[in-house]
C-alpha cells in the first residue's frame, strides 16, 4: 500500500490550497475549517490572507485547545457540525492547528460517512515535522493517550513555516524533542540544524524539510506500523506514560518534552540491554539538559508510570515493549523489558533531575 499524502511548502502550498478550495466550492462541496481556540486566534487570520476572499464560503468549526480536549466529546461536536451543515462524502475538512487538531480532525474525517476529504495545515513545530505526516489519527480515551484511532492519511499537508512565529516557546521545545529523537534513530546529522539554545525559535526550513523527509521515508515503507515504522516510537513507551501521568495530574507537560524524557529512559535501557555505548547516553543527556528542564515527579510516582506503560498499544499481552538503540541510526524494535528494569531507568532519569537542581538528596 502506498500513501497519497502530498506535501507542499510555502508558495506551492498556497497555490495548492487555493486550487483545492476553489475546485471543491465550484462543485458545491462543503469546505470546513477546523481550529482550536488558540489557532483560531493566531493562525486563522494568517490562513485567511492566504486564501483571499474564499473564507466567506467556508464553515468554521472551533474546539477548545489542549490535549485534554482530544476526546470523544470534541469529535462528537465536530460530527454534529458536519451533520448540521449537511456535509456530504465530498466535503473537505481542513485541519488548521497542531498535532491535537490533525489527530482529532483526521479521526473525525476518517469516520464521518466512512471517510471525507481531509487536508492538514500544521501550525506547531511538532505537527509540521511529525504529527501531520503518515496518516495516524487518534483521540485519548479514559486518560489513555491515543487509545482510539485510525490510519487515514491526509490528502495534502501544507507547510507554512510562518505559523511558527506565534507558537509559544514551550511548544517549539516540544518539537525539538521529536527532532532529537529523529537524529538518534535515523540521521545524527540532523543535530547540525538544531537552533542555538539561546534562540530556539530560529527553526529553518532546511530543518523542517530534513525531518519531514525522515518521517515520510519511514511511513511510506510501513504505513500501518507492521515493523519499520515502530522505530518512530523510540522514546514513546516511557514518554506516553509520563505524558499521561502529568495529564491526569492536570500539570502541563508537552508531548515532545515527555518524549525527550522518554528518550533518556530508552537510552539508559539501551545501554543496559542492547549494549549502546555509555558515551552516547552521556552526550544525549548533555543535549537534553541544554534544551529541557527535567520533569518534576518523585520516586513515589514511578510504579504509577510503569503501570501506565503496560497499557501501551505497542505491547503484546502483559509485556511492556520498547524500541531501543544499538547505536545511533540503529534502532531495535519489540524489546520486552522487565518492569524492575524500567523502574531503574526511571530512577536514573530522576538522578539527572537532582543533579540538574544541584540536589544530592533523592526523594
Ligand atoms: N499522529 C501522529 O503521528 C502523531 C505524532 C506525534 C504527535 N501526535 C499528537 O500530536 C499532539 C501534540 O501536538 P502539538 O504539540 O502540536 O500539540 P497541540 O496541537 O495541542 O498544540 C500545542 C499548543 O499550541 C497551540 N498552537 C498550535 N499552533 C500554534 C501557533 N502557530 N500559534 C499559537 N499557538 C499555537 C495549540 O492551540 C496548543 O495550545 C498530541 O496529541 C500527540 O499525541 C500525533
């Protein structure tokens, strides 16, 4: 199976957007534009400039922002809007937002009338280089991340780097977490494109293109995650568990921040289980501390986080599975890890936190 996602940048993306919308409207197809409350405020005006005069003929749908709203209730609201405005199977849903919007919009589009046309216009760094590409859609359910979802590639993914101008710095940092992950599993040279730590918003189009290339190459070869695509989950077994732990604690941890922490956990396990060199772990730890502040949880939370990993979609039965790294660019999938060892890896992560704070006392 091949994926038909078309990825266009800047001026080409603008032309394609105008073609798609003009063509759909000329056939009397309904065109919907999905935003969250933030992207409605910050990105919709930029979008409207790109599609001169056509927004008057489009139907806006706005949902509350934040991962906490990537829920069945929000999907239900989107479906109600599509139904109320008589969306046919030829309707187009444009998802203007970060990964939360491409995940939920893609999911809503994939099920409505068994699938309507969908276009992603990613507005966060993480969604430009990762979430919008490769066709995975999802919502969270009962506090578990991405428990319900489909494979449904967008027809087109339109990249406008200028949306990053309004993106808050913690969200830029979140994208950097996934970029560093790409560099470890695929192409260590990506690190040369990283922005300076004093000016992390200086994201170049070169960096975006290089990351998109990595994600596209992997997902094209294995669209349904039967094998190779699993390498993209590097850092995500622990990362998702940490993210879901903080989500339930109502504390704000971005996806990429949780993944960056999960990468450290996976690297520690890689040293212990598949013989990754300790220097790589040390180098990554230094890089991590340049861009991220270690997350605030204590050893008391570790059993809860380990328990959350048991619900990971990548598991087989009761076993918790990790992607590990033999050396940079050489990930190994489907590694079953004993819970005791996972606990040790999380203790290692906490030891970095205490070193970072200059505090020798463990809690
Ligand atoms: N489907 C996939 O393959 C895949 C891959 C990675 C992540 N994801 C999912 O993506 C989500 C994380 O994506 P995200 O980090 O983009 O989160 P997000 O969509 O929640 O965006 C983060 C915040 O930034 C705001 N925002 C987005 N663009 C903005 C802009 N240009 N200006 C101002 N504010 C802006 C949003 O409103 C939100 O408050 C998670 O749900 C994760 O599970 C999916």
